[in-house]
């Protein structure tokens, strides 16, 4: 490792997860923010930068900061979908490296399950969306299905190979008391689940839940005051390659090829040095494409890579150790939960699902319709 | 009257395209500077950044780049399922989203297709594609 220890994650927390009827997105974020700051041992007054992403108001950062009683000297509402929070971690590290602030609070909250807000069809479509929306592709699942079809055609990837990911992820969820779906499933269960958008069936798809999360990022100086062991931000990278799925340059390659390369080069780590990886699993295909794009295997080799339950507990590639968006929770923009789990793994707090001796973690968020990726490499002392 | 299907809002970029569809003509842009074809329509070439774009009429022929059979959909599309949504790559090299009409079981990646025009309601015609073999 070559990177300097400039900024660290010092506090993480979830809000209530699953179904939270009556709760607002602000309540969930306040709950998570308070818990994450308490874990770090920081007072609210020490927060001088606020990061969030959402679409609950015209300026989510301003509404949230006002609600929490914070007047930040730095604010960032970058919204690139589910990978926003990995990008926020990168932006926070960059700001801290430049001495702009010391303690950044990153939060997310969603009540999409209780709101039943997914899949509302707008009456009119403007700008570049008018060339896709009228055809009725359900988003995001339909877009990921298009990627899966193409990958299968190009490389012979099978539904069974995608199912390996869902089955392995459920095994991790069975070890996480906070996970929503904990009953073990089989490959056949995944194959015989009802089709949503072929080749993706129900168990290839993430959950739809409520929930919020918070991550506290501190400068090295501030991290020394924290109650927790620092989880250092060793490298970060981000990109987006398209907005609408029709304009994805290659349906089988995600931006993780670029964001992952940036993050790993900055951290100075090699693939084989990583102990645990947390990869956004909006759908099984998301994971498979990301593994290839990050370079854990070659193009087209993702299916073989995940076979024989390699990513399950006890396998040689521990991945999505909280049970993932597929089985733990998925409140719309899931990326913040990848960071929370990686930090806990590196602090050795994960009980029955703890990856032994986890020192280095890679987190990769994916947002939109395979549109954005942001990668973070984290490590402990 | 629309059945609740999202209606494209014609604008400074898209009006020539939708006017073409109304006349059963598939219009796509070509860059005068780099000769690349461009879809969706826009005011600047995404390849070379030239603002010299002209409209051409596509051959309407292409191949399926990828597709999905949609079984669960929402709102105005719920009753139409199952249906096939595809990305078609036109001979000119550009890709567009569309529906494939005809039997879903015959739809394959790389299958040749040809444009057809579907009047989906009183206010909206869309360019769909059909498999060449089924014509």
C-alpha cells in the first residue's frame, strides 16, 4: 500500500430497516446520523460537511442539514444513483486532503417500500427520456435484463451461474439478524421463481425496502479523537458512462473498469490482497458484470468465477457479507450500506458472518441503469 | 387520447424525429464533420463535438443488440405484458430502444429486423421493429 492515511470512516449506522410505515426520510437519516456520530464519539457540532443524495426535495442537502441543525461549511448533494455514497466518500477524502473540513456526515434515507413509490409511470416524458419511456421497459430491472441477455449471448453465461450469486448472498443474510430475507434458497428456487424481465426472475432482483444509513468521515487528526478504530480511505474512483441504457457503450462492461482501476491504483493494492468485497447487487447480473469490470476475472469469465458458491460464507471470495441488496435490505439507493458493512468487517464486529482477519476491503457502488460506478478501497491499521 | 402511456414531449431536438415517425419515416442525424450517425437527436455531435448535424432517413433495417421479455410491468403497460423490449442497432450504427412485434420465442440477439410503425393510441405512433423472417 502506498496511499497516505488522510481520512477515515469513524462511524457507521443503519436506521430502522425493512418496512417503516409512518417514518419519513428525514427521521430515518436523523436516526442513523445520531447513531453513527455517537459510535464515533463526535458531537453534532463537530460536523462541518454534509453529504446526502435523494429526490425528496429540490435541495436534499439543505433540507437535511436544516432538520439536523447543521450549518455546514461544505456540502455535496451529488446524485449518481446508488453509487452516490461511494462517490461521497471519495469527495469527502478529497476535501479533507485539501483542508476544507474535518468531519463529514454522509446520510441516506428512503421510504420507498411504505410509499409504494416504485414504478410510477409519468404522463409525459421530456428530454432524452422520451426515446425510452414510451416503450414500457420497467426500470431499472428491464435495463439490467438487457445487459444479462447480451452477456449470455456473448459469453454463454447461464441463469444457473447468476443464481449462484443469489444463493450465496442469502447464506450471508442468514447470518445477519438485520437481514429481511434469511431463509436459505436453492439454485432451483431462483430458476423457478416467477419471471420479471427475462432472463431475470424474482430472486435475481433486489428487495424493495425502507431504510437509512449514515457514515462519518474524519480527517486523520479528527480520527484520533474517535472512539472507533479508523477505517482508512486508501483509494477511490468514480465515473459514469451513460444515463439511459440504450446509450451504454457495451452492455457487458461497467464503469467499474475505470473507477476500480483508479481506486486500486490510488490505494496501491492488488486484487489478491483484498480480504472482503462489497459489490452493489441490485440484480445478480450487476455483480457478475462488476466482478469482470473490476478485473477479478476476465471478460466473460464472471459466470465461472461465481460458480460452486465461491462467494458464500466459507468460500474463498467473501462478498456481500451482510446479505446484500438481494436479501438484507434495499431502500432504492443501496450504496451506503456497502460502506457500513465494509467498515464493520474491517473493525471485526460482524460476529457469525465475520471474515477472519479482514484488513482490506473493496466497495463498489453502481447507480442508475449500470450508469455510474464509484469504488472505494478501505483498510484498517 | 392517451391511455396513460407516457407521451414524448417534442422539443428543439426531437420534433423532426417524431414528425418523421408520424409520416412513417425513421429520421436519424448525421454529423457533417465526422460523418458519424447520431441517435437520439441532439444539437452537438457526441463523437467530435461539431454542431453541424443534418437529418437523414434511415434504411430502417438493423439487428437486435439485446432484448428482454417483460412479464411484470406497471401502469398503462401492465395489461400488455408479456412484451418484448429491445435495443436495435441500425445499419447506420446507432442504437435505439424499441419493441419487437411478433412471437417472443423467435426473438434472438443479432436477429435482423425492420422498422414498422405502431399507432399505440390516437396521439402517438412509435417505431417498432419486426423480425425479417416473419415478414
